[in-house]
C-alpha cells in the first residue's frame, strides 16, 4: 500500500510533484523547511533540482550550502535532478550503501 506523510516545503507547490504525491495516496503537509524540499522522515530529506536550478545553484554556491546544511542535520539526504522523463538521484548518508545494494 502506498501512503504515508511527506512534508513539502511551501515553495515546492509551484511544481506538479506535491499534487502527484497526493494523488498517489500520500498525505502532503506544507511547511517552510530549512533543509531540503521534501522530508520523507525526520532523518531523510530530498532536495529537488531542475537542470536550470542546478546550474544556478552551482554558479551561486547555493548548492554547496544546501548540501552542507543537509549533511549536518540529517542521517540521509538525497539530491534529485528532475528531467522531463528521467530522475537522477544522488544519495549520501549512513544508509546509502544499503539503498544501492537493494536496487
């Protein structure tokens, strides 16, 4: 059964993903987050990036700050880059090896 609670940063509601999560049975809770765009659990966050946002984040140094903040706050953080039909995820944290082995 799909479901559960996902805390979504209020700025993410400009994208279609929060609605898609809701339609798939997740309870979506809006909140202003200081780390990540989506909190899957209190220890796991997802930072979503479009290609243009990724380039802007690299250029401004914002990505470095976001990653550093996530790594110091959470046990597991994911940086996801969303393409039109593809999703690339980079995992960091104590459970990263186990997640890779489970694929």
